[in-house]
C-alpha cells in the first residue's frame, strides 16, 4: 500500500511540474510602434532621426517627412529614444500590446536652446565714476561662458555733451582701448557679450571723466540742431563742447575767483541762470522764482560780482541780485519809465552797474550807469534810433565799451545794418568809435575787453542776417590785427 501511495504522489508532482514548464514556454505576442519626429517649436519634420529602444528592438530612421515604424516589437514595457545631431535626445515610456499599434510623436528641442548664455559682463577698469582719466583709456571687464563657448563683445560709448553713440564690434578679448577722447568729458560705457547662440547679454553702465581741458580762456556758443551749446577753447584754437546739445544753454560768463561758469538755460519757456565748473560738470540752478527775462534772450546779458559770490540779472524792468548758491534774492533797481533792462555789467569794485534799457521791440535804447543806491552817475547813450548793446566796463571804471547800429535802422526782426564798436570815457564823458577795420557791409556785435584790456573780442558777421558769425579779436591801435578766433560762434567771453 505504501508503495502505491508513493507512486501516486510522484505522478501528481510530475503532472504539476509539467504544467508549469508548459506555461513558461508559451511565446508572447508582438505589436508595432510608429509615429513621427518633429522640431519642438515649429513642428517641422525631422528626417534621418534615429529611433531605438530599451530593451533593445530594431533601430530605425525617420523618412523625409519624419515618420518611422518599428515592427515585431514583443509585448512589454519599453523606453523609446529619438535622437538627431543638433537636437536634444528625447525619451518616451510606452507599453506594447500583442497585435496592437502604439503611436508616439517625439518633439525634439534644438540643442542650442539648452545652451546657457554668458554671464553678465562685469566692468572693472576704469572704476565707475573715475576722474581725471587720460585721453587714451583701456577698458577692462570680466565675463565667462558656462559651456566655454567662444565669446565676442561689443563696447557702446556715449558722452554727456552730445547725442552721438559709438559702438565697437567683434572684440574677442576682455579689454579694449579708447583713443582720441575729449578733455573734460564724462563718458558712459557698456559691454555686450554674445556666444553666437543665445541673445546678447548686457553689462551695467559705467562712467568716467577725462582730464580737465588745459588753459581754456575762451567761451562761446554754437548751434547744435535746435539748441545752443557752450564751448570752451584755448589760445591754440582747440575747442571742447561743455554743455549737452540736448539742452538750450547760452551766454556763458566765467568767474576766475569762483572758478565757475555761469550760463542761461531755457526750460519750459523760461530762462534761468545756472553755474558749472569749467569742464561742464556740477551744474547748479541759481535762479528759481524770478527767471531771466527781457525783450529777446539772444540779446540779453547778466553779470557776476568780481569775487564770484553773487550775480545780477534782470526780469523785464527790474534788476535783481542773487547769491551764487541761489539764496538772498533782492531787487536792486527798477527802471523809472518801464523800459526793459536787456543788459547789465557790474564794475570790478562792485560800486557801479552799467545798464542798457530799451522798449518792447529792443529800440529806444538808453545806456547809463548807476551806483548801488540806484542813482544815475553817467548817461552814455540816449535819443538815437537803432540797436545797441554789448556793455563791458574796464577794470578801473574809466571806460565802457559797447556797440551801436549807426544806420538807425529798425525792423520787427531786429536786423542790424551797420553795427560798430564804441568806447565811452568816464573822465571826459566822450564817446568815440573804435576803429577795428570792420569790412563794409559787416556788423560787429557783443564786444568785450580782453583780460589785459589791450584787445577786444567780438562777433563779426555780414549784415545780410543769414551769414555765419565768427568770434573775432582786435588789438587796439594796431593796424591789420583783426583776427578770426573761432568760426560759427556767438556770445564770446575771455578770461
């Protein structure tokens, strides 16, 4: 009996084992995987893309329209990959069923879109707001690229006096030397980095100022577009623009003791007095509540006190004094007849003020001198037709130089036909013409003494009203000494 039981048990176990073995040898079914490979942004088909899987099946390539088909894929779980040079490989997980078709679309991203841009350039030399830089400056900066791509740089340069923007392209090092810079000029610079793949990366903007213009004794004004701009110049004729052509700035007056230049700037329809350093920096607005005003600001003048502490200026028929820091505004004088004060000059000792007054049209001119109490101490000109102006007192109060149109011509456009230079002598109370060898048909305007009073500086121009104007000087009493200093200039000053 025991033997039969054991045989039966063995047969049963053998049957179970045979059954398990039979199940393991059943072959699984197969399916198909197909689809398309396209570019991620435009969905443009990508031809010749390699499609493979893990576990491994057949490796296929897309056709010209980006389609692919993988046949005889055993049922199961797979990770399929699409790959093409220039694109980032893409993986997709999928389950393949027996007799089924699985579709997959691969959207490949261009490889450069995954490329990181350069770091922001850091400007190192010169340091921001550096002063007294030479006229040749080497700019330096630092910049790196995460993938060590080759970088090119662009330097953008502008300054504080003009609208010109200069760019230097295709720089392959982290330094660049600027040459032929201007004196007394503030420059702003920025560096742009590019790796040839990503968009430009811009640095912050840094600035530096060059050396002060040496021995600049002259000031004058030129037009730049619609605005007046102020220039300084030396005895050799070197010129430098010191106010921006984005503003209307004119009538410069230098004070050597204060080492500042005063000037008028118009904003919002009003003119105000400003000051600045000789290089054009540190602009400061002096006037505020009472602007400068006359019949025409092109023929308007104001004056420093010799020590640089105060200025005098007019607002129509009133004369004011103001401290150079903008405080202490007081009214000094008012014309008794309501005429406008168009020009004034303050004597070196601070005791006398010369005035030119006129009517609303700039005519019916009077030139006279008052003391600090408003008393008239000298009548220089009155009762004549035509324009006059350009007052300047000699340092010892013995002479006053001015100009007058002897033709007596008067017109709505204030055209002048025969403007000549005259000298008033306080000792004799006599006025005489200064023979400066003026060509026929020309006007001499805006006359001033030279610093040593041996010469005169003035504006010379044809009386046609449209010709260019030149800054001219003349040595008094010396024949053939009439010399052009600067072309296309007006409103001169010489200190």
